[in-house]
C-alpha cells in the first residue's frame, strides 16, 4: 500500500474538501472520508466524485454517514451509533495509490467519549495536511493545531 495523507483543518468549513480534491488530482491519489456528519447539501464524497477528472481515482464510500450536522460523537450518539478509531483503522480501503483521508472538523473533534481525530491520525500513521483560512483568530488556531500535529 502507498502512503496515507490525512487532511485536517482548524475547524469546519475551512476548505478541507477543496484542498483534498486538489491534492487527489495533483498526487494521483485516492480519496476516503470515513465519517460524514451532516449532509443537507450533499456529502463531501459525492462532491469529490463530481470534480475529479482522473478516471483511475478511487473515491471510497464513507464508513459512517450521520444525518446530524454536529461533531461525530454527538451525531453518532443521537443516531444510536458508536464510532471508534479501531473500527475506522480496520476499514481503511486497500489502496494501490496514495490515500487522502479527510477528517470531520478539526484535529480535536471527538469521535467518541475518549477518542479524537488526533487519535485517528496517530493510529493511521498518516502524514498530515493542515488547512486553514484567513479570519480573525486564524493565526492562533493554525499555530495551536500545528503544535498538536508536531
């Protein structure tokens, strides 16, 4: 298997999916978003599928699609589900090319009562791409997230 690259951000709505699409194209990689919470305007996986031009790119289905637009641990609890790092790691698709894995929200978003996106990144032994946007407070949010990544 090739390397795993985890796309995280300083929060929700900072452009992780757009950056993921750019990197999937540039690196000739595959894409997977294991947890999608909230999808009123469609899932990130469907959007990625619609913009990728390389027919060799595999866009793998989500492991969890949660209706509630909230952090994964809250959405899962409301829908009677449980998400775990082990479960996600066990479900990583066999990928012949590099795999871009998109997180939900930021690096400290809880997956359950004890595990966070950070724990998932560590368990996957993935390289990290940090996405931020320019807003008041973004320097602080970006530096705090980068410090945790280190």
